[in-house]
C-alpha cells in the first residue's frame, strides 16, 4: 500500500474499525475513508454499489458486523446470520466488481468447532459441530471467509481473512444485555464500586478459559497482514495465552478498585470451556502482540471512565 492509497474501513467507528483507523494514521496513511450507518446502509446492495462506484477504494477492511455476547447471540440468531451475511456479501461482491486491490475480511474465533483440539489451528475449521450459543454469527463469518477464498480461487482477487480472539479496548460495547464478557464485567465492577454494592455477579462457573487481545494490537496485526500477507488461508490473531473467566474477573476487580465479593451464577451458561488460538502462523510471519492483559484492562477502564454515560 502507498501512504496515499484510498483505504475504506467498513465499521470505522466500532471497536476494531476505529482501532484500525488509528493504526493506519499512526503509520502515515493519509487517505482513509469511512461511512456511518446513516450515511451508508451496508445492508442495501444498491447503496453499497453506489458507494463503490463513487469512491472507488483501492483497499477495503471489512470490520463492520453485528456482534454480541452469549445472551444476544442466543436470543437473536436469525438477526446475527442474516445481517452479517447481507453486509459482507454486498461489500465482498462490490470489491470484486470494482477491482479493489486488496480486501481484508475480519472474522472471529467462534468460527471453530465447539470441541476443537487446543490450541486451535487454522486447519481445524469445519472439522466439527459449532458452539450452539453463537452458531448464527459463526456461520455468517465462515461464509465470509469462504467467499474471500473462492473469489481468490476463481477470479484471482487479493482477498484475505483473519480470525481474532476475544477483543477489548476503547469504543467497546458496554451494554449489559448484549456485550461481551470483558466490557460487561468492567461496567458491572465500576457500577458496584460507585454504588457501594456488596457483590458482583459473574455469569457461569468462572472456569472457562479465554484468550484476550487488546484491540490496538489487533489493529496492528490487521495492517501488518494488509502490508505483508496474500495467502488463501485465513490467519489466527491472538496472544497464545489464556486465563479463566474467574481469574479475569479478579483482575478487573483489582483494576477498578472494587472491594466486594464475586458471585458466580452457575445457572447462566459457560459457553465453550476452552478457546485458545494457535498463533504460530502469524508469529512466524513476524508479528507479535505488545499489550499485556492487566495493562490493557487499565487502558480499557480508563477509556470507559472518561467516555461512558
């Protein structure tokens, strides 16, 4: 990419998209474009075609998606599969039709089978049954990465995909009803501290193991792949390190400064018990993460305190 190449970041105000825009600017890229939902409805094929016709982006980062935690994915599976497939179909096809130089599609580690060997290698995709609580979202993301592979195979389009682990950081969704576990707990602990509550509820047993990557590290990996990777296979993005939900909750409790108790609600679902990505492929290309988990939680909590109403 040239520093003045026109780069369209779909979802530029979200958790991942905003971090990618920050990273591109830090690296000296000057021609980055984005559209809010009110300016461009990615669900509308005609609107997307008109946008590509008018702007003719050279590079596309597909970071727009309908996302949520276990609760939202369980309640709205039809919305998750339909909206995500509609958005990505429109953008990937338009990127092909308007001869985009390169497209990066962002998926999620939930695409892998529920009972996957650990750590999870890229080739384990479609080797078993998906986790039922987020099957709709996972199927949409699998379809997206396969579309990128097939457009590359049939037409030679330079479309690549990466699959991040659990992400967190500035511009996250802190809504208690449909957010992921990290931002939900940050908000719970903060409100419990402010209101002098005796305890905080954590969903499940606290025993599942999870891997977390600070979103600015994820953005750095995305730009690295745009600059350096052209393979057909998707690439895992993570830290290669894991801890239990309980351990993470204790870490957030410490950072926030909450002094009460943790209560584990074992009537709530745990989800997949372990989900650690094998990141040897990405690290073999020469990239590695920089922000450790406690430092990342401190950064995320500082952003929450400053910005969240």
